[in-house]
C-alpha cells in the first residue's frame, strides 16, 4: 500500500481509507458479520483511516462495535466530525462521538461541511493541545464550497481538508489540490466513485488493454487510481458494505502510480461512455 505524508506532522498514512456513510448506518445484528468481513479485508489490504460523522446515523456506533472486537483496533486511524451549531452543542456532540467510537483519543476531528466553523475551531485547537484529538480538519462535499475551503486553509492553521474529487468531478484539479499542497494541508477525498453512479455505465464494459497493462483489474481500482495519482492526494475514502469490493479498492493503493498520459486516457474513456 502506497503511503502519503501528513505535512503538519510527517506521519504517513495509507492512501486508501474507508468512509462509513450509509454503509455503516445500520442497527441490524445481521450486518455485524458482513461488516466485520469488510473491516478485516480493509485492514488486511493495508487500510487504516476510517472516516465517520454524527450525520451518518448509527455509523459511529458501528465503528465502535466492530473495532472493539478487532485485535488491530489501536492500529487504525479514527476520523470523525462535529456537525452542529453552537459551542456547547459541539462539545456534547464530540464527547458522544468519543463514547460511540469507544475512543479516548480521536486521530482527526473535522468540522463537517464547514458548519459553524468559526465557533468550533477554537474548541478543536484546545482539544488538540490537551491531547484529546491529534489533528484538526474541515470538510465539504460540493464543488461550490471549494473557495470557502481555500479561504479557511489560508487563514487558519488546520491539518486536513476533505472535499469531493473524482474522474467525474475534477474541479479540485484546477486549484484546491494545489493550494492544499502549497499550504501543507493533508487531503481526504470524498465521493471518489461518483456515489457509485459510474458503475451503472461501466458494469458491462470491458477494461481497456492499456489499463490492464497498468495492473488495473476492477472498475473501482480504475476510478481510485486516477485520484491517487495526483501527488496532493493524501487519502481517498470510498465506502462499501461488500468485502469483495473493498479488496478490489485496496488494490488501487498499490504501485504503480499512473502517469499523466494514462490519466488523460481515463478521462477520455469515461467521457466517451
């Protein structure tokens, strides 16, 4: 698994992480076994970063339940978010996240969709200084938010920025990725698979020979390899409830990295669908 450096600390993390939106939002006992397989496959494939949020329903609780049974729980990198307004409401929500995820320390606490960020950021700094969280971040999922994300990065000391980027949504290539690299801010990439919409078009297509030559064996790996080839991408966080698909995704994090010529071929291929 390729690793990338978190600029603010020099720590390295695997380039493929895992999101928990929708996939971990379940109360059903029947989901424990398949999600345990998902988590084990993720870890065995070299993944470490798990990203969640109070917005994701029961996902934080499921993270705590599943990792609590795993011998490798302390090897994982736990990321979640504060998603509310008001200082005290934010503190209560973050304390609840610690409880649900069964963590004394959360690796990364992010302000979800920039919600009331001017209120929450000073609290996050205090918690970081106290050792309750290790890194601070901000997030959004729309291209129209990129300018505001840049503004916060330029005016406030943060460790991570999370935003949307995929072969379908490439606006981040125009500026935001370069800005993050310039300022030394690690990047988490959400919506990397276009929320799965591309698979409807790709499922009946044959993998191009030039992609097979790059050791790309699945459409998930195809789409993820496009993203991680950008040097400013620290970690991408696809979500899946299927262990087979997770295994395919993890392969995307292995060498070789793609060159610009191959990435251009990928874009042309997708545009022709």
